[in-house]
């Protein structure tokens, strides 16, 4: 070992016996007191397509089905999950300095940058490495209690945070959210190609804002143009899981923080017109990366069930 050794073998040309083995895994260890069974990432190649909406809907539905759901809000500079659920308190801290996620009305665990700020309107002016470090801390330095499904709401694009999540968290699969625009092929392509390079299973596509249904005559109007999601899905060989329409009632529970009490007020049936969303029969009982995903009775009863060797987990 050189006298000037700084223990950073990646920048060293020496062949001394103290050289550490090259790192092959960047996975961050979950705290021994935490338990997370499945991690699902919600991604997109661009912003404004509804990743947070899909993330919160998935968590609410899983919780309603008796699973323990959690959301890790990895969109550090633009967090919206706490607002969606009406959660405003700051996170707690255990005696051994672990962050305690906030809980929604129905018990969904949430950890978000807005829950560690003094004021919700304070901007997060951090550079990429710091943002990535916070995401790792949300995973490894928090007390996640008996989580069956953790949904990670990621910022748009293929930058620092998605890379950090894919490398540092044991992601079981991702949902790609898009919208019916001409750029959809390129947008989806970026997310798909990144996932493939990182060896992350792709569960399927969800198209948000697919159409607007006239409240008077019921005619469907393609506000953003005709959907090309089927062509894109065929191009990349991945299934279309749902097409969510525009509904004027959708923003109301979101802005009022009512998403977690949908079970009491029937919000899931009203917001997004879930019974009219499109689900493809061939998606049922599909298996991606050893994890099976099943869909029942249209999107109003949409669920993801993880299976291993034909046995429910």
C-alpha cells in the first residue's frame, strides 16, 4: 500500500495487495428493522404525464385489497405525493435515528422531501449527487414496516434519480406512464431502453389522458390526438395495462388530499372513469422476470399479484 493511499481504488493504478475487489453491486441495504417485499417503479421519459397519479392509485388499490402499501417519493425537487393524500406533518425519528414514514388515512406509508422541509413551499435547490443521496437515505435509513408493495414515484427522464433507484433499490419491475402525443414512441423508447440496459423488468404501459368523454352524449374526444400506444407497445413487445381518460372530477380529490379515503367516498369509481378504462385480456397471468401479474374485471378491480413457482406470495 502506498503511503499516499486514500482508499479510493477506482482512481488508483497500483497493484498492491490492499486493493479492494471491484464493486459489482450498488444495492443499498435495507435497515434490518425494515421489511419491504416488492418494489415497483413508476417511470416516464418526460414530465407531466401522470406518474404521481398512477403511483397513488396503485398504492390506494393495493391497500384496499388488504396489502400493506408504501410510496417512496423519489421526485425530490418536485414532490406531490403528500399533497395528494393530504399529509402535512413532518416525518418522525426513532431513537436510533431512523426516519419514520408518515401514514395516510388508510395506513399507506409515505416518505417524501416535502415531509422533511420546514415549509411545503420551500424549494429543494440541491445538485444531483445530493438528491441521489437523499433517495438512498429514504430507502436505507427509514423504518419501513411490513411493506408488501412499495411504489417509487420517480422524476421524469433518465437522469441521476432513476439511475440511483435502479442501481440502489431491488426493483422488481416498472410501470411506464405515457400520454397520447406524437412524441410517445420516443418517450417510451427512452424509458424502455434504460430499463433494458439496467436489467429491470417492464411490467407494462399505462396511458394517461387518453381521451375525454362528453358528459352529454358520451362521445369520446381525443384531446391530444389519436392514441398510438398499441403500436408502441407492439414495437417494444410490452403490454398495455390501462388507458385512463380525462375526467373533470379527477383533480378534486387530488388537490383536496382525498386520494387515501377513496374507499369511503367511492373515489376510485368516479375519478378517472376506471370502469371504462381499457384492459387487454392477453395481459392476464403474464409473467415478467419471474414475477407474475394478473388483472381482474377491468381496471376498477385492477391489481398486481406477485407469484413465485405458481404460489401467491
